DNA sequence: CGTGTTTGACCTGCGC
DNA sequence: GCGCAGGTCAAACACG
C-alpha cells in the first residue's frame, strides 16, 4: 500500500537536487551518475596532488552527509507511514465502535415522521462519522482534504451539524442503456438496492428514483436513477458514497434480489400505474444493458490509483519542503553542488 | 407474516 | 421571509 512512500520522496529529491537517494529504485540510477563521474576523476588523474586529496576528503564528507540525509529521510518516511497507519486504525476503530450508524439508532418516536432536532442529532453525528473515514482509509487515503479537515474540526469541537458537502465522499455516474419501452429505473450493478423514494424533477419529465444499498444494513451508499432527458434509452445512475462491504453476490446464477421475480413479473403485464415506472422488468441476472460507464471518480481501483498519486505528490512536496528548510541539508546541497562544479569546470588540460 | 415498493408529506438548502 | 426544487421519511399497500 505504501511502497511509494519510500520511493516517491526520494524521487523528487533526485530530480531537484541530484542527491543520493535512499530509495531502492532510484538509488542506483541517481547515485550511479555522480559516482561514476567521481571515480573517473580519481582513477584517471594519476597524480594525487594535495588538491585532489582535499577534494577526496570533501567528497567523503559529502558522502557521509548524504548518507545521513538519506537516513533522516527514511526515518521521516517511516514516521509518516506509522502515523498514517495509526490514523487508519483509529478510523477503523471508530467505525466498528458504532456500526449501527444511520438513523436507526435509538427510539423511534411513534409520533409521525422525523422530528427535526431528534433525527438530526441521531443521524448526523454517528452517521456522518461512520461513513467517511472508512473510505479514506481504504481507498482514498487523503484524496478529499477538505472533508478530512472538516471532520477533524467537527470531532474536535465544532457541533458540525451538517456536513453535507463533505459528506459526499464519492459521486460517480453510470450511464446505462435501457430499452425505452420498459419504464423501469433499475440498474443492475450487482448490489441490492431498496427504493425509498421517487421524484419528478424539473428539468426532466422522467421521474427520478432514489435507491439505497440494502445489502449491508449500514451501507451508506445511495443511488439516483433517472432517464436521460435527451436520450430516453439511457438511464443515468448517480452513485453516492462507497460500499462498506465487498461486492455481494459474485454468483453468476440467481445473482441477487431474491424478490426480484415479483417485480419482473408484476409490473410489465398490467401496471396499475402507467405513469409510475417503478421496479424492473429487466432480467435479474443479465445486466446486458450496461453499456457505458462514465464515472467522475471512477471505480475503486482507478480511484485508488488517482488518490495515491495525489498523495504521492503531497508527500513529495512535504518532504522536499522539509528538506529545503533544513539548514544542514542546504549546506550539504551547496557543498555538493560546488563540489560538482569544481570537479567539472576545471580545465582538463 | 415478512419484505420491498409506492407515494404523499415533510425537511432542507438556495435564490430572490 | 417566501417559494421552489431536490431529497427523505414512513404509512399504506402489494406480493410471495
Ligand atoms: Zn452497499
């Protein structure tokens, strides 16, 4: 997971400084050049004059300095890694502590629907915290800085009533080709979804269906499905959040939705509500309609890759900054550079 | 009887 | 403050 942690920083260092490396990858390359150069100088000039000796000493010193820096950097990297894993662990622990996220917790007031204050309290606090951390830990790592920061602030002191925006970790869109004849708004993606609402939006005559992942009780993932206003044959599924469980039924046969038969059978023949699309007459185990797959955030894998790249950059920058600030590093750098310059510039006979 | 869908009401954010 | 629009809830209903 964090192999890059060691290589990345050194990489940027190499690029900018031409310093000796600590990482196993770049090390050979970066080190090889200067070293070869130096050694040539040593081997070829047969006469070891005092100047040469001085240079040699200097070089040795530089080497040591470099080594020291390398060790320091390694230490920093290790530290970072430790902290990171620590953070991940904490996050995970927090999740497991209140697995009963969502608004199910507590007394369901018999009085009609939600009472703002109550549901707000119960739902906002545990729900919000339980949702995101896991994702950051597992895939994100730190992609969503703002969310992370806000969370920290919230947990530390702020009431943090509504972290709406921050609460939307991942939003991805899925375009599914569907026959316009079937009015279903069901997108087969391997998960179990429970419909909890439907709404007619303004800019689209077709209603929008709201689904919630029902595979895992605490899964925060929601999905909106709406037929494209432009192309009736296209369903636009918008996913929010990430599943806190694996892909449920990889089983090719009788995929999921044990109750699916009812939908498929009941709707098409004589729908009581011609205007209301509702459930899916689609074949349950044949997502053959899945055609396009545009996503803003992409699938977990690509997502993770993108995230890790981002992290790499950040880390590299941090490392570089840290080193840049270090006076001893600067001194070493100057020494190294001047040494190189001296080495190269002298008129070779 | 348990589970999932339907659907009107309610909540909330946003623009005016 | 008001109205609108999107999002959510939960009672009622349907189905196996
Ligand atoms: Zn899920």
